[in-house]
C-alpha cells in the first residue's frame, strides 16, 4: 500500500513557516521607531518654558563717564535674564495629508532683566499691581494673543497664519498702553519692530522649533542631521547651520534624544565699526524626551556656552578697541497634556490620555 506524503509534507512545511513567522522576533520593526508630529484634532497641552541668559562683557578702553575696574582701563558689565512663559497649544484641524493647524497662545509671563546698574526690569503678567516699567507694555502685549501655524508631520512650519495681523495687534496694544499708562518709552521703528516680531514667531516659539524629526525610522544609537533650530536674528549664540541628533533610548512610549552643536561664525560686521580680529564660538547641548504617540516634546533641557572676542576701530578713528563677552544660556521646557483627544490612523483610533511631567 502506498501512502501519499507529498501534500502532507507541504502542509507541514507551510505550518512550520507560519509558526516561525509568528514566533520570530522582528529584527527591525521592534527596534526602529518613527518620530513624527501627530497631533489629533482637538488636542490641547500646556508648555512651561524657562530661559536664562547670563553674560559678562568687558570693553577696553572704557566708554566715557563709565565706572572702570581696578586697572582703570577696562569697563565690565553684567547682563542677567530669567523668564518663565506658559503656552497653550491647541490642534484645531488636521488635513488628509496629516498637516496640522496648531494655535499657540502665551497665557502667562514672568521675567527679570538686569543690565548692570543701567536697567532693571521685573514683570509678572499675573500681578495686577505690577508697576509700569519700560518694556513691560511690550511683554504684556503678547499675552492671550494667539498665533496659528500650519505644520507638517516632519515638524516644518509651512505657514504662519495671520502673522501680520498678530504683529499689528501687538503694536496696537503697545500704543494704547503707552497712552493710558503714560509710559515714557521710545517707540521703536514700526518696520523693524514688526520684522523682529515675525522672526521670533517663526523661529523661537515652542511650536516653531519642532524641526528635529528624522526622515525615516531610527534605532537606538542612530544619528541624523536637521537644520538649525534657531535663527541667528533671534538667538545668535545658537546660530548653526545644522544640528546632529542621536536617539539615546526608547521605553514606556518615550524616545530620548540628545544633540550637540558647535558654532564658529565668520568675522562679524558691526555698523560704524571695522572688525580687525575676532574669535566667536558657541557650544550647545540639548536633551529631550519625545512622546511617541503625538511626537510632541514632553521635556527638554538645553545649554549653550558662548565666548566672543573682538578687536575693532570706529569709523573715522584709528584707535583700536577690544570687546570680550562670555556667558551661558539655558532653556528648559515641560509639557502637560490637558485632554483625551482621539488620534486616528488608518481607520483605528486611540485615546491620548492626559500626562503630567514630574
């Protein structure tokens, strides 16, 4: 009697193959992660950003009527800046290509600025009894004045919606505050003021600096390069052409990133001066935690150390002057999810629960 085993063998082999596929650990899919911005419509979050900037500058010979150091040949000044800002981030729409319309609003600001003995400013938007000081109307004009962005999943700002109207509203608020509060503050050039506002809107606000996503899935230890996160017009110490990121680890739905950046700008140009020699550098580092569900930064810590040395002459003079500056800039931020917005992908949906960062 003959027993047909050919079909049985095929069935057995197929079953084994299926078992191997099902049981085997994927070599790539489980290790690589996709980092993209995926905010669902209706998503809300609060970001608290803390920034400090401490600089020491010395000039030789000293300016006229300046208080000099012990050697009487050098004038030294210190600049201190500390600010805490709270932002409300809302995703108001998502199109079929995944492009998000995100509204960002500064809801509170508290800051101090000291520049030697010349300037001392304290401002707290929540302090109704806060005395009027120079520049306070500028900071107050930004509160509860939302700005809307169109952002791609790769974190690129495609459009700032209503940017001109936003800047004009700030200018109108400042003019009104000067009149009603009788602030003796010189009005800046309107065109320059508007250009500065738009630069800051495009390069320095939390939603505008999400350009750190890689173009493809990455594994732990992988590095990738992105454009600089900051415009030199807004924060010169971080003015670098590109930034190299590294995925350090992934666990519990959070990706941990780190970057290091070095800037060695060319010889600067100074209005009314001729630069004879210069040495400028800035070394920065940043550590960031990314929520894999939304791609939003949960927390970040960055620091940049800067040094600048210039030798120059003023127009119409052959007398050489020396300027030295060094300092440290820090920026820390934390984000809290405020609602249970639904994120839909390929017909399925998942709730994004509120999260509180310790």
